[in-house]
């Protein structure tokens, strides 16, 4: 965590960490929204360099075409091995810029300034970078830790509520992987105050939970799989939405997935049923309507082909209680279909 800065003065922090680097060696990557909403806030503390690369926002732009565009821009403006790329934006920008930086001249340094809640608590930390390729999400990528991450929740002032909710699902997941107290605190959080000082404390705790898990298993050989909690079902839900051309936020799919996977935890690893019901209610009330019953069979088929499965069946991370989890737990079709029925968000 010692290269992650939590602040309400992102511009001043940026100036401090880049003090010794000449401005011609500094490059900035933004999308149109982070350019419009976030750059001005940095200016009082930090004078932006002239090399600012802007790409259009949207997940479909996390692509090889834009990586290539970034590499062209860096080459043309004679970036060197000791240049720095500052990624300012949501997870799309930190994944894309992180990937481009990790390969350019065999790797230049990058600084992440995440401007969405999802990027602050998840995407910008932990060292996974990547792009979508051949219709597959995050198919190409690297493990590459950013030199610095500056987290300032002032940026969340302009972030629309659906994006806040999407990031909040990952905070809920981290709390479930931590302990009862953390969970209780997160369930009382007020998203309308996400840009205030107190919320920065919750973000810091959430980041600490993720980084502790990542540090114990940087390459996802064992313990890091816990961070997939809610994602086996969540990814299947996302895949159907993509196939149908529906827009669905990543965190929403994870929230629905957590309901199903907590139910499996009740059945398989003894998670307390009352506790499950409380979390099911919490998610159902907060997140948009979703009833997967009609597509349960398709969801099951998608899960069966998930790359995390190492043998027959579907691989899950399940919880015994908040803070205690079991990775590589295989469940059968009947249980999974029953678990999907528990997702009834109205
Ligand atoms: N590397 C990892 O470990 C990891 C983990 C989780 C998710 N991800 C990736 O993160 C991406 C999703 O991230 P996301 O949810 O941040 O999406 P995103 O980057 O697409 O941002 C969501 C929207 O918010 C806009 N935006 C950004 N900052 C804003 C601000 N301050 N005010 C107003 N609008 C703003 C963006 O332009 C975009 O339209 C996915 O590509 C996912 O694969 C990566």
C-alpha cells in the first residue's frame, strides 16, 4: 500500500511525486469525460504537461487499436524508457494505459489517478492491466504494478449514481472477504456523500483489503482467487447482457452474482442463512431490477465454460462467514440453478 496515496489534494501530490521528472517526459492519458471533469481539479497544484492523449470513453475502446494509438503518440513525441504515463480516468483508462505503458520500450512507469469508484477500490490497484480482444473481455494483459496510485474521492462528485453503485459492489465484496465489522460499516455507507472525507476512509479500508490479498498471491495462484467472489455468476450475467446488446454495469452483475454465490455458501460452506437474507435484501433494494430465471440454463452453460474451471463442474469462491472463504469449491447444476433463483431484484 505504500505507493498508494489517499488525499484531497491530488494535484499537489502529483506535483510532489513527479518533482524530479522533466515535463517533456510526462504523458497524460484521459478519456473525454475524465478530461472534462477531472483535469481542471488537478491544475491548481500541478501544471499539466503538453502531451495529453484523449480517447473516447467506453469499454469497447479498451482495444488493441487504442493501445496502438497510444504507442504511436508516445513514439512520435519521443517518449523514453524513463518517461511516465499518467492514467487519469476509470478502469477502462487505467487498464488500457497500464497495459500500453507495461509494453512500451519493455515497460515505462505509470501513475494511476482513478476517477471512478470502481477504479479507486479495484481496477487501478493490484497490478492487472489489459484490453479486450477478439470479443473476449480482458483477453490480453500483463501484471504490472503502477509506480504510484493517487486516490482522491473529490473526483466522485461528478460520477453518476449508477457508476457509484457499480464500484460500491466491489466494496461490498471486499467487506465480505474482510470481517463482520467491515461489512456492517459498508452496509451503512451513504453513497450520496461519496466525495466527502469520511467516505475516503471507507475507500482506504477497501483498498487495504484488496492489497493484502493481492500481496499474498500477486499472480492469482491461490488466495487471490477470493477476489473472484460473486464474479463466476457475475461474468455469466455480463456475457448475456453483451450478447443481447444490453448495457449492464460490471458491479451490478457482481452484486447479483454475490446473492447467488452467498446462497451456495449457505448450502455448501455453512454461511449463516439470516445473514444471507439480510445481504440479499440489501442488494435487491439498491440495485436495478433483474430476474435471471428465464435465462438460468444459459447462465449455467456460460459458467461451465468459465476459464477458472480446472476440472468438471463450476469453480466458485464460497464463504463460511464474513472474512472466511474457501477457493476452488465446485458446485453442480441443480444447486447453481437454485442459487440463481435467489436473485430477485425488483
Ligand atoms: N485491472 C483490474 O484489476 C480491474 C478490476 C476491475 C475492473 N477492471 C476494468 O475496469 C473497467 C470498468 O471501470 P469503470 O467502471 O471505472 O468504467 P469506465 O472507465 O468506463 O468509467 C465509467 C464512465 O465514467 C466516466 N468517468 C470517469 N471518471 C468520471 C468522473 N469523475 N466523473 C464523471 N464521469 C467519469 C468514464 O468516461 C466512463 O464513461 C472495465 O474495463 C473492467 O474490466 C479492471
